[in-house]
C-alpha cells in the first residue's frame, strides 16, 4: 500500500520532497560560488524548515546543480543541539574534525585530520595549518551548523573562539551556513561576544511562510500518482487551518490524506481534520508563545481579539492594531518574519484560524490556578495600583484573567493611549467566555 506522501515528524531529507525556498537556496549557493566563498545565516522560527533547508544544501546532486563539485567542496553537517552547557570549543572542533575526515576523499588530508584529532590540545594555529593544507589541495569546506544558537548562548564559547573562527574563515576556503531561531547577534550570551566582528561575515537569510506557488507545487507533487484529490472546500479548509506555514500545511494535508483512506464522506473528513489539527497544533503554539517577548504576546492577543470582532475575514489593519496597542507596529513586522502573522497588502491576520481561539482560551483560563486572585493581588498590589488607580475598569477584568497572564495584561494596560480600547476588547471576550 502507498504511504502517506505528507509527513511532519522529521525534517525533509529527500530533495524530491523539498519544496520552495528557491530564492534562499540560490542566495546561499551564490555566496559560496563567489571568489570570497562567503557565509550565510539562516534565521527562522521553530518548524519553519531550517534543518530541511540544510539537508537540501548537503545533497550532492543539489550541490552539483548549483555549480559546486563534491570533489572540490566538502559539506559537513552537524546538529548542535548535542552541544550542552559543559561543552566548549575543543569538543566542538574535535567533532567537526571527525565529520570532516568522514567526508574527505583525499587520503593525504585524511591522514592529517587523524593526526590533528589525536593532539592533546587543539589551538587556532593547529587549525590554521590544517585548513592551509586544504587550500593547497584546492579543497573547500562548508560547515552546516544547525541550531548554532546553542553555541552563541553557551558561556564556554568566549570572544577568543569567535575571533579565531573568523580568522580561519577569512584566510582560508572555509564557509559557514548556520541556522538559528533569531539573528545570531541577538542570541549572544555576553556583550563581549556580541561586539565581535565575527557576526559581520554573514548574510542573514530569513525563512518565512511559503508563497502560493510553493504551496501549489508541494500539493501537486505530493498527490501526484496517489489517485487522491482534495476538493476545493477541503483545500480552503487546509489554508484556513495552516495558512502558508510549511510545517502546518504538511500536518493538515497528512491528516486529510489519512481521512481520504477512510470510508467517510467529505463532511466527516472535514470535521476530523479540524479536530485532529487542533490537537497536533497546540503543543507548537505553546512553544511559539513561550518564545515570544511580552510585546509580541500582546500583539498576538490583540490580533486574536481583533479577529474575533471581524470573524468573517479574520483581518485587521495596522491602524486598528495601533488603536488597541500603540506600541505594537514593530512587533507586528517581527511576527510576520516569524510566520505567526500573515500580511496581504495592508491587512494582517494570524497565520492559522486555530491560533486566535487558542490564545484567548489561555488568557481566560482559570483551571489549575496556582494562586487565588486575592493571593495574587497581595503579591502584586504595587503594579496593579499604579495602573488601576485611575481606571477601575481593569479591576473588573483581572480576576477573570488566568494567573500567568495578569502581568501581561498590566503591561498592556500601561499604554495610556489605548487603555480604554484594550479594556473594551477584553470585556467582550470575557463576556463571551463566561
């Protein structure tokens, strides 16, 4: 029996199943083809496809198609999630040397790699000599460093590590393609590291949502030869649930494909798709929320509330957003980069129709409260009094807000230009919930 062509558990490893990202792939290879052999930093939120992109770059056929011959250029992939807080530069370099040796076709260089690995202590001069030998043999090395923020946030990797690595990259045919959740300079563990010129060598390449063409390509190639066709209402539901987010499109299509294998009608398929998608999506929403700054959480909450007031279109404008949170515009643009907001012209919406209701359920949740409202108020009376002294409307709302979110609401309420509008939106929500 034919398996489901849509998968979402592991990153894509087969180039035939890698869709979209044409511009990003060409930009990375273009920087590697030029005389300076330049590095790139792939930036994107969780599940946006960073590892799949690095897997695609590492494929020999893909590299040949972009003008980089495997005989001349070694690509070394390493998953840096394995780097823990006890590790430092020595352990990382030893791991890279092992992987380089596995990919090395030149016996003489392979022997040198083995000798360097065996040294009791590695320093930058050892590595400089090693990469000089690569240069002498006309060999180039590309390190694909997945989850590089595990290094930038690790205090064991100090300024000396970055100065040394930058020197190797500048003086030899060595390039990095890193992936991280945010731009690397935003993830440094200290100001000394942040000020390093190392971060100036990268071009930042942001992975965003798919284009409509990317989505159509993924759909047609995945369903080709299966005999399964999704109806127009089903496709509209997939886009409503998943937006153009590549991971969530795979989730929705995978569920829908399985539904087509069952002996159920279209209405039942759509009901099952909606229920199962919510179950699969919720843990990922938790991660996105937990990795959002307070102002981003406020914008996401405001978006959910604004969508609720215009349920037919789920859209709002920047003017409407500024009307309920005057400080929200920069965060809205950042959330577009992250793929949590979609923008069409001058209108915005949350990428998934499921995300808004999920946010509002969290905000108004009263289950498993750690503190009663009165206990919480005793601990936070100062911040509450500063905000509610002149605005009694907030005092009616706070008891109905979940404990973990009350401070967020107080932060939002500190914007005097939009206080009344914010209170009005929250009152409408809590009236519907209760």
